[in-house]
């Protein structure tokens, strides 16, 4: 064996070393990605638990979850899934009971900045546009970004139930500040929503104060009119 090794060309030795170092580097990189995925999974589990239980986390839980996802982002900084969790955490921050109004606005703006960055990675991802609509709605800002988000969310995911809900809630409340073209987009979203989820849409309209927008649909559908009246009476009883 030593005889054979002695006969190997000299260039084989540095080549072997290069391969070895490359393998070690790949192993280290894989290890970092696995660690990042572990940290992200922890944050994802926390957020899902909050959503399922309709829980608003306390400061300590929120910070621990943020630390986990930021640890993942450190090793995989362009991963949209990780960045999306981070953005969602700042939306939670804005709704926490111990968050002062000025800090809540700051948290919403931080989340908004992160969603805008995400759109540079996935410009056609409808949930990012929907999230921007929701944040702008909370900030009550009907600027160019809000109009763009309304149009893109409707264009990219016209039949998604949650997307329809977000568009209608923001669109009708900000109706005076929306241009004619975007109003047509919102009316079209209402038409689709009345086909796909009429009960939920009627409830949304009544709760958000734009029940009059349903009149054209109620006038031509007796069953929808009955549903509307039933929901209206239920809402009145709750207020009593």
C-alpha cells in the first residue's frame, strides 16, 4: 500500500485536502441549517398555539419566541418562512395588553417593513399583501401602499375566504379614500364573497357597519334576505 501511495501523482494530495475541507464545510453548513430549522419550528409552534387558543402572549413568551426565530434567521437570512414568522410576531406585539399605543404603532410599522421586504422575495404571495392590508387598516392609512395591496390581494387570491374578508373589511371602511378603480375591485370581491360565503359576508357587513352594500343581493334572493334578517335580529339581541 505504501508503495502504491508513493506512486500517486503529487496533485492528488492537495486535491484530496480540498475535497475533505469541502465536505467539512458542507457538514457545518448543514448543521447550521438544521439548527435554524429547529429554532424556527419552536417559533412556529408557539404562534400556532396562540392562534388556535386565541391567546395574546405576554412579554416574556413573546420575546422568547422572537429570539428563537431571529436565531434561525441569523443562519438563513433569506428564508421567507422564517421572515414571515418574525413579521407575524411584531403584529402580535402590537396587540399585547401591556403595549402602549405609541409602541403598538411602532410594532405595526416594524411588521409592515418586514412584509414589504418579504414581497421583494415573493412579490406574488397573496398572504403578504393581505397582511399589509390588515396592518394599514389598524393604522387607518389609506395611502398608495394600501391601494396597491387591495388590488394585488384581490387579483392574486380572489376566491380565498380569509382574503375576501380582509379586503371587504378594509375596503368598505375606507371607501371615501379609495379611487373608483379600487372600488370596483372591492365590489367584485363582495360579489364573489356572496357566492362563496354568504353567511359570513352578511355577518361581516353587519358587524362592520356596511350592511347597505348587501341590498342588491338581498333584493333578488329571498333566502339571503331571510338570513340577513335573522343575523340582524341576533346582533340586536347581543347589544341589548
